[in-house]
C-alpha cells in the first residue's frame, strides 16, 4: 500500500461537486481524474487534495471503489488563496500564446477571461476563435489550477467584438486599458481596494486603432502603462495582473489565507 504524500506534495484533483459537503462523505472522481490517480500510481489510503474551481479545497483520502470507480473520502476543508476580482479582456490572438495566458491567469487566480475581436486581430489566422479551442483552454486551465494548488478557475467567456464588450462591461471597480502613453499602472490602481471587480483591457499586437482607443476611453477605461518595453500581448496581460495582485496583497484585502476553509464559493 502506498503511503500518503507529505502535505506540501499532495496532488490536487478536480472535483466540481464540493459545495455543502461534510467530512466523512465519499465522492466518486470523474473519469479523467481517476485516470490521473492511476497514472500517479496512488493506492488506497493515499491522501490527496480536491478542488472545485470555485474556491473550495478539501483534504481527502483515496478509497477502493466498485465498478471501476475511484472514490475519495473527505477529511477536512482547506483554506484557499483569494481570487483576484479582475476581468482580463484581451485581443484574439495566436493559439499557443493564448493558452499560455490562460495557464498563468489561472495560477494568479483572476476571476474572468474575455477574448475580444479587434481590428488588428482579424488578420490572425491561427487564432483562438472556435468553441473547441476554448474547451481545450479550459482543460489547460484545470491543469494549471491543480499544479499551482489553487482552487479557482476563471470564467472563460465566448469571443466578443470589442464594441460589444465595451457596451456590456460590468466592472464596478477601475477600468484599465494598457497603453504606453498612459500613467503608470501602479499609480492608476492606487484607489482600488479590491472590493469591486476591476477590468483590464489588453489590445492586439500593434495596439488598438485610434477609434477603438477613443471608444474604450469613452466606456470608462483609463490608459495605463507598464513602462517603455515593447511586450507581447500575453506578457503585458500577465505583467499587469501581477501588479494588480501585488496591489491587493499590499492592502491585505482580501488578506491571503483568510478565506473560510472549504467555504470559498462563487463570487
């Protein structure tokens, strides 16, 4: 029988049905997660972590199942890192670069990802526009969530035209547009205390057209700069997310580790 891994090395598995659960309950892992259990050669009594992508994490123990099922008994809820109340809206782009952005956004714990179609993104042939691609992106995000010991999966919204996104944007916090002519991003985020959801808009390679920039500013987006370096869209997006995450950690709102163990639900 394989012994349990040390707590810091316990592998994480996806379990979407953790809401309202209690210690001692037994869950059946989904087929793909059961496959990963077998791939890791984890036996009965091995301790694992379960995460539902909505802020809940549980320590659990594997149990033998009948009918080929892989079962896990819940032991205790675990605290989860806080989610960043931030929507990252970014121009449709190269598939591999987009997948990288999704992975890293999951590691940070952003709330939403919104791809947008801009004038300069329409010529990108290898682009993340199809429903099947976003299914693949979600799977990539699941892997990133488990590897980073997070408990949050961002909402992956369907592609929208930039104008449609700007009309319907619902962020109550700061609305920020990355632009080299803007004020420093850290300064723009000073008034933000994390209680309201923020929106970050990242344009395509070459930037937004002047008309698109004016439309975004008219929708309440304030230009903000990451400095003089020329960055690819995914690098710029993640650099901005890192600044936002640091802003919240400096404020202590929400304070890391203060989430109610096992009770971090939808926001």
